[in-house]
């Protein structure tokens, strides 16, 4: 019996160490998951704002699109409008910080009949 007394204390210490390690891991995982959820929410909100702006641009008449040909800063984005031919416009919304395309579309504007 005298040999087993010390082993009980060692087993309790090992169990506490395992519990502390598992608890720390779970806390870290929870924190990282919460950060990822927040980041995804921010990205979603930014994408929705960009989509709303691109929707507004898609409603512009031909004269407005022609007036804004080229690249220009539009708030947190860069708006690039290129004319493919007499009826098609390529519109790209770029992230101004990284200059990467966020959204892109092609708009059709029929020619005015004479």
C-alpha cells in the first residue's frame, strides 16, 4: 500500500494537465471560430454593398455609361467601365485596396434607332 499513495497524486496531476490542455484547446478553437464567423459576416456585408452599387450602375442609361468610361474611384471601390462595341459595356467593380475584382457584369444597351 505505501507505494500506491504517490501514484494517486501523480494520476490526479496528469488528469488535471489533460483537462487544462483540452480546455485551452477548446477556448482557442472557440475564439478562432468566432473570429471566422465575424470575418465572414463582414465580407458578406461588403459584398452586398458592392452588389447594391453594381445594381445601381446597371440601371444607368447609355449616356451615363459613356460619360464614365474608364477607371474611377467610387468610395471603397474602383469602377471600371469599358465599351466592347456599340451595344455592350463591361463593368467591373474592383477592391481599391487590393485591386482585385469583386463583381463583374456585361450590360446591353440597344442602339437608338433613327
